[in-house]
C-alpha cells in the first residue's frame, strides 16, 4: 500500500511518520483492497489544548475514498481515533459488498 504523510505548517519527525505508517498498514487486516492512504497532520492554534488534527484518506477501488478527521491533544491519539473510525467504515463497506 502506498502511504503518503503530510504535515501542514510544521515538520513532522520521523517517529510520527513511522507511527502513522504502521497504524495505516494495519488496516490491511480488515480490508486487503486498500490501494493507498494519505495522512495529513495539522496544528490548530498552537497555544490551545486539544489542537492536533489527523486526517486520513483511504483509496479503495470501486468507491469514493474513505475519510476520517479527528482532533486530540497529541497526533498519536488523533491518529488512533481516525484509524478506529476508518476501521468502522471499512466494516460497513465490506458488509455492503457482501450484500450485493
């Protein structure tokens, strides 16, 4: 799977990039048809709490992309929340495919 990691208005360290890549790769367990993923990290108002945003867009064949955007105190926490949301979306998508 091709995974692209972007950071807006800051430079993400390698540890954060590796964390996001590892988490997104684990989604293959739930659905093996994922073509690629784009992860974007943003900081809202640097002095505020709960200001880290993780957005993840999954490319899946024969459908629109799946997308999750979550906000938390850390990028890791926001990434975990977004991954959980995408996992639920993948489950619904698989159920829809089976119903056809």
